[in-house]
């Protein structure tokens, strides 16, 4: 999806992906991130998962294209961030939450800082197939070797739903990472896909990024 697509979604408040509460799989498998302090959250929107991770003792660094989403996150949590502008990026910080406004694909490790774990909910599946390899390639440049994290995917029959979210199959996820453990696989019950009666499978993986 082009940046213009996402900017329009936010401007028109078409953010059905925003759960408004911590993701149930993150709540269930949070302990998989134990001992890993600073969590990178790609394509983070204004997810409640950011606050949930911070409330559970993690530092968080999220990356989001649409700056207004980040402004909304801090306002909704009654936090007053500092804002630093570096080239095309704006870095918002409050307490242990750092949110970087700007394009994922041009990020540098210096902007992101140290990362101990990753958490991907609705990031990989937000991207079309031809863009996903570049997303993963960038992710691998931003974390040290042997970094683990959680990835949540959705899978449905080709053509059953007009993306996003895109269907991402089990084999594709396994192809991106050197080590993958499927920790949960269940029928999808949330969001517009379920509301429209489209059968889909939600999977949660523990992955070694590189
Ligand atoms: C499906 S939403 C998921 C948001 C969040 N992970 C959640 O669970 O609510 C995908 C997000 O990725 C953002 N996005 C899309 N392309 C991006 C890019 N190139 N760089 C950074 N963020 C991007 C969009 O603005 C949108 O907020």
C-alpha cells in the first residue's frame, strides 16, 4: 500500500484495525518477551499494545508513518511527549515509550536505537506480497543477531477478502526467519473479516528475526 492509502485511512478515521484494547494474543504470550527489555513495534499505529508493553515493564520503540496517529496515542494516554525532528522523522518520547513518525523503509538503526525484541501485530499483514520481503529485510537491519519476538498473522483463502489485511500463509512466515515456533493457531474471531463471515486463521509465532 502506498503511504497515501494509509494517510487517507487515518484522515478519514477508517482504522478498523485499531483494537482499542491490548491484543489478546499479546496478553496470552507476553511472557515470550520476558527478559527482553526494549521492544520494537513496526507499523504501530496508536495501538494499545504499546501502552500494555510499557505497563508490563518493557521499553517500547514504535514506528508509524502517520504522525497524527502518534499524536493521538500520547493524547489518549494523557502523556506529554518530547518531540525531536531529525530529517524526515519526528521522534516522540514519554516515559519508556518512543514513537518514531516516518517511513519504515528508510529507517536506520541509529534512529531506532537498541532493540531486544520485536512485536508485529498487523504490520506484515498490512503489506502486499511484493513489499513484504523489503519489510522483513529492513527489520533484520534494525535488530542485533539472535533477536526474538512475536509475529501475529492472518490467513484466508485467496480472494475471500479484499486486503488489507493480506493473507500471509504459514510457509511464507517460516520462510522469513531462521527459527520459528508456532505458538497459537485459531479461527479468527475479530475484526471486519470475522464480521463479514469470512473464514480465516489467526496464528501467533515466536520468531528469531535473524
Ligand atoms: C494495519 S495498521 C496496524 C497498526 C497497529 N500495528 C495495530 O495493531 O493497530 C498498519 C499501520 O502501518 C502504518 N504504515 C503503513 N506503511 C508504513 C510505512 N511505510 N512506515 C511506517 N508505518 C507505515 C499505517 O499508517 C498503519 O497505521
